[in-house]
């Protein structure tokens, strides 16, 4: 059993129930009830013989019937010849007991060890003063029905087991309920929900588990505050950098206008370099603001039904156009021309996610190779339909331990290589956040034949009647 609740519950229940049952059985086995039964048998035999001697067969019959009606004791008395004194028909089990044979029927046919502790039937013999031998076969009353056979308190045992089970259930629940709430909160926090809390009570119980829940809530609050502070700082710095960057662009334009013609060729190289770095800084700021907006949630999403196939084809054409001189191609093998792979998404965000994944592939794929962008439709584990966009390159790949880190902001495998390609480590971060806002996933894996595969999974949209493709830009 992997459940801590079941382990605690069943262990406590079994231990408590077993102890109660054993205590009851030992009490029954050791109580001094046998002497009373023995004396009752001898007294019944003597009174039955006296009734027979004074009133004959009728007197014995009346006495034994009265014994049955008043005390619910069945008794059969035999003389030395085996004649029943009351003249009644004798059941087979009585005859078996009188003659010492194993009983053929009745409760004594399958006697358990507990039956032997408290016999319900017995045989007794006695001699009268005139030397006559009489035999008594006695069946004691079974007792109230609520106690079960042979005076075993069956109802008491059942009540003890049920009550102990209830107590152990409440005990196990009180112990494992905080653990369950703590586990759910930890899973939510790991999934990115920084507002996840265990809901530990402020007062009341103060055991170790409750204190652990409160510590977890304080830790989650601290983490949420730090992440929000970092995001706010990133956003504020990005906004503050835009103003000096705009002034830098204006100064760059004025410098171009005022440059003397005779020094223009030498100065042009420096101005072009300044303009290039300013453009890169502007793109970096724009991406930082995009990440801040994506971190804020889905409030700004403007979803509409769009064709993912057409979006992928447009991104592939643009990416191939932007990589001149390397001999790289970007292809989109047609899966099914009739399938538009419709999705409900924000067009700008989804295009940015696919574009970042494709451009990342064109940067690092080997020269003269092809970047493939494939579209597939599959059924997810929860039964929902999803569309998969796979971007495959022929580059050096990524170390296995870094496959998840490449989606973190500013993460770089090689600073020198990223400076050459102009990357800042934000493209895949933006793509990952954009896809997660649409309820999808972004994964990366190394290909066996070499290169990296980036897989975008996004829920498929419902089929739309009369859907018209948007016009190409």
C-alpha cells in the first residue's frame, strides 16, 4: 500500500480490533461459569428422577416441559435400560450423546475451539439410594440472540470493531489530511501557480503537521513576493531604458546629417555599428516587455480561430528569406492539404512562439541543411485533441541536462556563440510562456541523427463551418 492514510488507518484498526476481540474471548474463557453449569445438571437430574418416582411418566413429562417453558432448558432422562422417563421421542443427537457416539447433526457436529470452552450440551449420570442408574442429556439455553451462539458477545464484538474503525479513521484522516493539502499546494507551486497555499489554520491545533503547513505558506508567500518583485523590476527597467534609447536614435540621425562629406566613409562604419547595437537593444527591451506581459496571465489574450497550417507556412517563408548566404532552407511538408489545423489562439502570440522556435533552429542548423517544420494531430492523455508543431534542425544539439534550461530567460549554452548569432536567450522563453498561456506545452529533445527537435503542443480548436483563411500579408 502506497497510501499513508490506508497504512495508518488499517494498522490502527486491526491492532485495536484484535486487542478487543482477544480481551473478550479471554474473559469468556476464564470466567467461572462451568461450576454453575455442572451443579445445574446434577440438580435437574435429581428433580427429574423425583418427579418420575412420585408421578410416574406423567410426572416426569410435566417437570421436563415446565423446565423447558420456564428456563428454556431441554432435558432427557433415561433409565438403565435406555427408556426415556417422559416417554417422548428422542432426537438423534441425544441418542448419540447417551451412547457416547460422535453427534451426527446439530451444533455439536462442527465444534470449534471456542465451543469447547462453553459446552451447550452435556451428559450426566447418577445412582439413586436404591441403586438404580439414571442418565441425563441436557441442552442449555443458547442465550439472547444479540450475543450470538454459546454466550459469545457477538454484538459487543461488532460494536467494538465498528467503533474502533471509526476512531482509527478519524485519527488517520487527521494525520494525513494536512499531508494531502501540503502535497497539492506543492504540486500547484511547482506547476507555476505562485498563489498556491495549504490554507493552514491560524489558531487551533499546533502539531508538527500544522506548523509544517504554516511554514510552507510563509515560504510560498516569500517566493511569490520575490518573483513579483523581479518581474516588476524587469518591467520598470525595460520601460526606463526606452527613453534613452529613443534619444540615442535621434542623436544617431543628427550625427548622420551633420557628418562632413570628406569623413563620411570612415564615420559611416561607426554610425552603422551604433545603429546595429541600438536595434539589438531595442529588440531586447521589446522582448523583456513581452515576457513581463506574458507573466501577468491570460487577461490580455485575444483569442480567435485561425489556421495553424497557414501560420506555419508564412513563418517558414519569412525565416528562409532572413537567412541568406548560409544555404539553409525551411520546409513544411504537407500533411493533409484539406486539414487547416484550426486552433483557438491569440494570433500575435502564437505566431511569435512558432517564429522564435523556427528562427532559433535557423541560427544553429548547419550550413546547407534544411529546417523541417511538421504538423501533426494527436489525441492527448486526457482524451482531448491536440496539434503538434515539430521544428527539426541539423545543428549541434543541446546537452541533455540543459534541455529544460533553454526555456529560461537569458540562459545561454555558449556566450560566444550567442554573441555571434545576436541571441539574448529570450526567444524560447517567450515561446514557452506564450504556449503555456494557450494551455499547451513546449518541449525540446535531441535527435538521434543529430540536431535539436522543438515540439509545440497546443489544444486543437473546434471545427468551424465555413471557415475562411485570412488573406496573406
